[in-house]
């Protein structure tokens, strides 16, 4: 785990400076899968609240399902440890600041769901979740898979699958699809037509190629978004990333 001061001192990769005020929470995301689907912009645009602008790359919008395990701390006080989370997200802009827009965030902690809804206004949902690492030895190397399951408690939304990394980690190159999908330093929410932005800070993503076997995935469908049958996602893996997050502020 990186010290927050180390994250704040290494910011040359950022497109804008970190906020001057104190950060609110410190998270560590582990064993994260980015599964990205290319989606026609006209299909996603009706799901994006105005005045946010849907961001596109190579003529398309992109939808992501991201399972991972999280630790969360409030100024050094541990709140969550090894807690599974599963996000459905896309990419937007406001005032020329690219960011993330979440359709849903499922979490295995009822306390975490309540805190995120109250403190950040994000669409968190309580889910029954499990993340397990399995290892087999093949030709002298560990063959590691992360098996991830999630079932939302209050409405149908389910994910079952397993994934693993391939190759060595590297930071995404500016201008690449990987950079567009991951190197974003704020998230957006809209309430009653008012835009709120929560700034985040982290080191560049240590991305690896990934492979996955997705047994069941109704997460996009639960958000009202259908994926074309047979469309394969673009897959990336990140072993660990430490993240600082500031409280949302209304953007005038």
C-alpha cells in the first residue's frame, strides 16, 4: 500500500492538479478486471443525464463491468477489508474534464452501501458476493484464476465468472484505448439537474492483459442496456491500485 503523501507527490501523469482540500477516503483496489464492450453511442446516450456529455473513442462509446476486491479507510481508520465490489460504468465529460459515470455499484457491505449513497450520492446496491483465488501449478508457474460471483439482493442483477492476468503490467500510453478507458481522475453524478464531481488521485494504472470466462452477466441489462449477443469484451487486469477520493462538489 502506498502512503497517501506518495500519491499526492507523484502527479506528473495527471491531466490537472489534485484538489487543494483534504481527501475523504483512501481505498485499495485489488485483483480488478476491466471488461469493456464497444457500444453504439446512440444506445448509451439516453442513459446519460444532462448536461453530461458521453465520451467516445474510435467512434464508439464503451461500457465496462469491473469486479474487484476493496479495502477502504477513513483517514487511517479501516472501514472495509477484502470486500468485493462490482461496477457498471461508462465515460463522460463535463467542462472538458473527462470522468467516469456509474450506472450501478454493487457491494458486499450494507454499511458501505449506506455510506456511499449518503456521502457520495452514488447508485450503490447491496449484493451477496464472493471473490476467490484459485491456483494450480503448471510448468513451474502458478496458474491463478479469480472466481467472482455477485447477486444483487433487491432486484435481478447477477455476475458469475472467472478471470486471470496475462503478461507484465505497464502504464497505458497517452492516446491509446487503454488510456481512454482507465486514466480518469474524477467521477460524476447528477441530482435534480445539478452536476457533482468527486475528484480522485492515484498512480498510473498497472494494466495487464487478461482473459475471462463469463458464465453469466446481467449487470448491463439491469441498467437497461443490452449488449449485442456474441460481442467479446476488451479485457485488462490490475493487481492493485491505491486511490484517494475527495467528497463530491457541485460544479456550477
